[in-house]
């Protein structure tokens, strides 16, 4: 199988791999996710009621209040967190969420991950080396 390699900037270190869950919608942790279930709960979100547990979450960025990071931290405590984060828009909310998750996170990739990665692709995130490796499903 042909692998696609993207290069970017580490937000939180580590290496993890799993099935991709991709959305073009931003994510609000505070009031937008159910930390106990690991699901998106925003009413108009394209991933409403879908689980991000043990997935590589690929999204444009975070929205909402500073409570977003605490909501994602709760997913780690509840064992419902994503395995890794890949996002475009680097903000303090996104960075703090990644750090509190203790999950590898990467941003500023050389190609738009929302256009390259598809839900269901197998993705390895090596944040320490700034590499995302994609294997098509």
C-alpha cells in the first residue's frame, strides 16, 4: 500500500496511530462534547453523536471558551480520548487541549490534512519528528 507523508510542527510530543476521524467543522469542548462517551454533541456539527475515542482526530481547530481544554482533559480521565490530534488552526485552546490530553498533536502541515486525510484512513502521528503517515483504507 502506498503511504502518504505529511510534515508539520509538533504541538504535543509522542507517537500514536489509529483510524482517522475527519471533520471540516471546528470543535468546542465545553458543551460540544460528551467526555463520558467520547462523542461530539454539538447540535449542528457534522460528526454529531460520533465517537472520537481511540481515533486520530483531524479537524480545523478549537472554538469556544477556555473550558474546551478541560473538557478534553476529562476525556483522558474517562478513557474516551482520541489517540492523537491533527489540526490546522493553532490557538491557545488547541495547544492546551493537546497538552492536557497527553496525546501526540501536530499542526502547520505542508498540505491541508482536511483535504488529504479521509475518515477511515489509518494514520500514524509521530509528533516528535513532525511526521504524519497516512495509509488509505
